[in-house]
């Protein structure tokens, strides 16, 4: 069956102390099932990777499609032999649910937990992750079903789950919510959030269809070149050009987080002086930590700030994506290594989350009938290229593009302009210098106007990354 488009409608649940106690018990049971599945998947993975059939498959050639198919077949045989698959873990969940865990978690929810654990371990096999982590008490904060027919269900504006009936707060005047409730519910997810130290529960309805689109967010067809940096974003479209700081609104919250981090460290050192060496480092070996009430209060404030930061970042990403799609739905940008950025710009990447922004951009562009074309930097190297064909290496400190042919422009804006002219030749991307040179007289005034707008906006402080 072909996948259909989906969107999420989130509603707060009405709970009392009895319902919260029941939900907490079920989330704890789900956590224990997740950890059990994770441990079982790790054991099966290790047995598989130590087997002769798996090691033989690793040594097989993979130059041609036939060789790759044969290699994949051998890997599949190794997975089947040791039960390292999603559905094999479903059978494992069926066995462990015969204990007290089955009283709290239904079969469909248990299978989704098993799928979640398998995907986490499978990432270490295919190279997308280095290791997996077991969840500590209170760390599993979402449970979901497989469909809306059994298990966690949405019925008559309520969540029903094996004896539980949870009402939801529905704002009938909100067009986004009424639009979502009008569509078929594929499956239901219950989320647990800690807001200002108190636990709140929400229901997420995964609905079939396209989300409600506000009048101000109507998209148009057009081609856009983007240059996304660790702290800046440059955009060039048919309507103009724009240079701005990327999610700079988060800087204030990040500063508050840093202050609380230092406060937590001071409080912990004051409460546990025997756990530290004279030079300030933590002593090795087993230690007992004493946490004061003030420390726990600060820790709660710290967690709440992280929650606010994540929510604000998601809002900023969504607003920026909608702003871009209002000028075009075909977006060109370089495919960069965000993990590599983390090694150089760790703190900035951590709270701005450019990779998350690109994921949201891809999702919304495809939902609007557009596309996001990510091309490799190795073959294009836009920051080093000029429309005349010359290639000149630049250090990160050089923020202005100047060429012997007379072209002069801000580096990020110029890269965004060049991105509009990257062509795909059977999977090989290259810069079309002819179309670039032809469009340059039209785009050049846009780039100058973008610099003027940026100077007016940041007249009190010109970031060094702009090069202005």
C-alpha cells in the first residue's frame, strides 16, 4: 500500500491524579519493554556481526549492481539466522508481555516500542550511529499505537486505551485543529512533557491528508538558492535576496542556559566537596552525590529552559520555512556535513539545529509539490567558484568574494546565487557558468539591496560572519 501524506494535531489531555498515576505506570512499563528490546537487539546484533556469514558478506565486492544485490542477500541471510529484524523483535515482545507488563501495554503499543528499539540498534549496523543508550527512569516520554482500531485509539473526541478514557481540550475556534479533526486518524500518540516542573500529557493525532495552510503561507512556484551556515542564512530568489542571522533569537535563552549551567556546577561542588580533587576535577571511582533543594530547583529551571528553547527553535524553523516557500518551492542548497560542523561550531550547531531546519524544509517543500535539491560540495565548491569559471580557495575568515573578472559580492549571498545555477547531469552536479553570467546583471542589484537591508537591521552590531 502506498504511503499517504500525514500531519499531526496536538491536543492537551484532561487528567487528574488517578489518571496521571495510571499513565505514569504505563510509561514506566513501556520504558522497561524498550530497554528489554534494546538489550535483546544488541545481543542479536553482536552474534550476527561475529558470525562467519556476516564477515564473508563484508568482504564481498560491491562494484556492480549484481554484486551489491548478492552482498545484500548475504546480509539478509545473516539477519534472518540470528533474528535481527523488526518482526523478530515483535515476537520477543509477545513473550515478555506475558508478565505484568502485559497488563499495562497492549500488543500494538508493544510492537511499536520494539520497532523503535530495533531502529536504534540498526543505525549502529548501517553506520548512522556509534552506540545506543538505555533509557533511565522517566526518560521514555511517548507511546503510540499502530492504527486507530485497537490499542491507543481516538473515539468521540477522547483517547481510549484499555480501560482508560482521557478527554482532550479542543478549541473549536482554531482552524488548524478543526481542519485536523475533520480528517481520518491513522494512529494516536500520547506524549508526556515536563512544564515548569509539572507533568503534562498531550495526545498527537497523526491524520491522513495535508495540514491546514494559512492564507499568509500560500506557496508559489519559483527557484531559490540557499546558503546555510552555522549562524547565517543567505537566500536568492526571483523576487530578491536576503542575508540574515540564522535563529539569532535563541541567543538570549542560550545565555540563560549557560548561566544556569554554571550555577548548577557551583551548587553541586558546594554540596559535595569530598568528591572533587584539589585541582577541581572529579575524583575517580564510586561516589555519593548529595543534591540540595536549591540544586533540584535550579535543575528544574534548567530543564524548563531547554524545553522552551526547543519549542522556540521549532517555531522559528517553521516560520523561516514558510517564509522561504512563499517565494519558491524548488530550493537548491549544498549538502554539508553537520556532524563536521559540530566539531568546529559545537555550541552554535547544538542550539540552532541547522540539520533539523533542512529536514523541515524538505518535508514542507514536498508537501507543497516542490523539492529540495541538495548537491555535494566536492563537485561544486560554490564558495570558491566564480561565474567566469575561476576557482579560488578561501579561508572561513574571508567573507567577501572578489575575482579578477570584476565580480564582487558578499560570500554567502554569492554562493546562494550560484546555487540557483547548479545542474544535474545524471547524478553529477556542476555549475552552469553560462546561465550564471547571463543572470548576474539582474541579480546584482538584489545582492546590493540585501546588504543595505542587513546594515539597517543590524546597525547596532554587525556580526563578523557577514563580512560587512
